[in-house]
C-alpha cells in the first residue's frame, strides 16, 4: 500500500529473479497517506543506488517516481520512458538467466 514498505532487498531480488529494471512509484512528497513512508523510500533507494556500481548494475535500472492515482497520463508516459530506457540498456548483467544464456533475456 505504501512505497515505504519497499525494502532494498526486494529490489535486489527482482534483479536476481530476472528484472531488467525496477520502478517504484509512491505518493508525492508531503502527500503520503502514511505520513513519511515516501521519505523513507527515497532515503533507502538513494542508498541502494550508491551500491549499484559495486554490484555492476546501472543506476538507470532503478527509477523512483512520485505519482498519484489521478495522474494516469503521467504514469503512462513514465512507463513508456522507462521501458525505452531499459531497451537501450539491454538485459541486466545481474540477471541470472542472461548470465546462464547470454543470447536470452531482455525487456
């Protein structure tokens, strides 16, 4: 229900399970139904991104956006842009399936 529940371990697990990218969307800053959940998420994910270089994951594979349920067009555009970026990056090097089969995988 809240982006504040997104644990960095969930993000890393998504990459390990084959995701080429992870999008976390939360309430706008100052508009969190759970007071500060989105601020916690922002801090956690900023710290996680710092470790991406060590892990060999491009930072553009993780995207954090603030979008409300009433912003359908914004959400649609966000998905289109993120998908395009992931296609440009290609399969995640962190993806076990790609490591096992270098010709497979992808967005």
